[in-house]
C-alpha cells in the first residue's frame, strides 16, 4: 500500500504528481528543482545556490517522512550543462557522508522544468 506524503516546507508540485510516496518502508521522492517553498521563486543566482536549494527541498521532504540523507539509497541527477558537473557535485557531496553515500546517476538533458539547470530525485529506505 502506498501513502502520499507532501509538506509545505518543500515546493508544491508543478504538475499532476506528489512530492513523495511511501511504499512499504521505501520513500520515492519526485524530482526537485530550485523553487523556494516560501514564495515559489526560483533560486538560480548561481549553480551552487541552485543546487543547495534543490538539496534543501529534498531534505524537507525526507524530514517530513522521518528520514535524513543517511537513509537515501539512490539519487538521479539531471543537469542542463555537464560543464556544471564539478560545481554541482561539490554542493551535492556536502549533504552526504562519502563512505555511506547513495548510488547515483547523473545525466545531461536538453531541458528541465521551468528551464532550471539541475533537478534531483531520490529514493530512501526507512530503517526497520
């Protein structure tokens, strides 16, 4: 059985989907972009600031489910420009302990919602 989990501490979905779904002890988090949940504005002054906002949005969704980045087992990262890889990766890495970091895919795409530069989705598992 699945349970829909949404929080006002992360941006409202911009389409027909939810922020996250808990299925059993696994949380599936929709791709997050750099929308500020307080005012709906995009945070895109720099790729670092944009990536931090994406990670903050993921953190809020994880927290709503009683989870942390330590519980994340997989991330999918979509970037508009692979030349931003190192800068995105530096910010991303600051949210995980290197020894227990999740698996990850990072791919360049031609466009993202609202024409942002980075979108990240995640899967987390609640400890028993």
